[in-house]
C-alpha cells in the first residue's frame, strides 16, 4: 500500500506514553489470554473485560489504566506506525468529506486515539483485548497497535492494507453514527430480542465493511494507494474475523444465531461491493434482502 501518498491527518491523539495496564487483583494476563478474550468477545458479544476477569482469576476489574506518566500528544506521530495510521486516517477524511459534501452535508472528522494496554473513553475503560473500536460517545476511534500483531500472528492476516482496512472499518462506524444509525441501533436494542438484535448488528458491521470498501475505492482514485496484493490482504483480514471462522477456531462449531459481525464470506463480499461501486447507496445492508 502506498500510504505515503495520503495526507497525514492531524486528528491523532497519542496516549501511548501515558497509558498502560496495571494489576489490581488476581493473576496477570498474558497474550494468550488476551487473544482468547478478544475472540470470545467477537463471537458472543461479551465485553472482553468480563472474560479477562474470569480467565485471569479476577472480578472483571483485573486491568485498569495506569496513572499518566506523560501527557498525550496531538497531531501526526513521528514513528513509522504512527505516520501510517495518520496517513490512513487522512485518506478516510478526504474521502468522507467529499462524500458528505456531495449529499449536502458536512463531515465531522473523528479523532483516533493510540494507546497501550488501557485508556479512559466516553464508553468506559478501553482495553487492548477489545481490539480496535469506535466510541460514539466521544466520536473517537481507539486502537492499541499491538492488535496488528494479533491480526498477523494469531489470525493469519498480515499486511499494511489489512491494517488500513481495520481503521477504515472503525471510521465506517463513525460515518454510521453521523448518519443516525447508531442511535437507531440503541433504540432497537430496547425493543427486540437478543437474536433479532444480533441480526441487526450483523447488518451494521457489514455496512461498515462496505464503507471501508468505499474508502479504498475513492482513496485509490485520488492517490493511487493500491499495490498488487493489497485487496487480497483486506479480504484475508475480513475472512479471518468472520463470525463463522472465529467460532470454528475457538469452539469447533458454528452457531449462526450468535453471529454479530457476519460470516467470512459476507464480510469479504460487502467490502468488495463498496470497493467496486464506491457508492453509499450500494452499502444499504439494512434493506438488503440477502446478506
């Protein structure tokens, strides 16, 4: 991926020097435990904090943020991975600013927070074990870059474009928030069954995959970011985090009613649909007859 062709975003909040984890009881939690919590959280929709508490012998409050040792910094970081994240985010900003302008609206840029271990958010304490996530309460994307090691080593999805796809997917959730879909999902949760809500969650996640494809489509048109093999990297990542793939890996069987993100095939197909069309209308998963 020719990420250097993108403008670097200044909407980066780097907390890596001021965040971490400390023990507040129970046993320490190793990488293997974190991976189990991450996968189980994806599969069952359970807060990984709860799983970490059980697996680590604690009470669910096993990990907590450390006291800040240095202030967070704003703007594009100086290290290579920080520059990469800033460039990917800059590409999403340019694409979505244009898309919103075409519909007569204004795009509000999200901030992206880099952290290590744990960090406070408007949605509660963010943990590395959660993987990258978007918090609508403060309109920020959070990522501990160690997730990319998990993506490569544990889930078999290496490559810089796979990493970019992860960021673009979370920015897709920000776009959904600006469109009012996040609020609609919150309202639906109060009136539908768990099974029905899981089905809605699948549609939300697949749309975010499709929005990631829209980013790739338009960012490549404007900045020629794609290189041979990049699309395959993103599709491999989408397949690796499909509900069916994660369930087979963790429990040896598939339970469709518990899906919250979609199958590997669905995630690949909807990303590819956004990539091929570059159209927001083509990403209407909520009215699609077949996912």
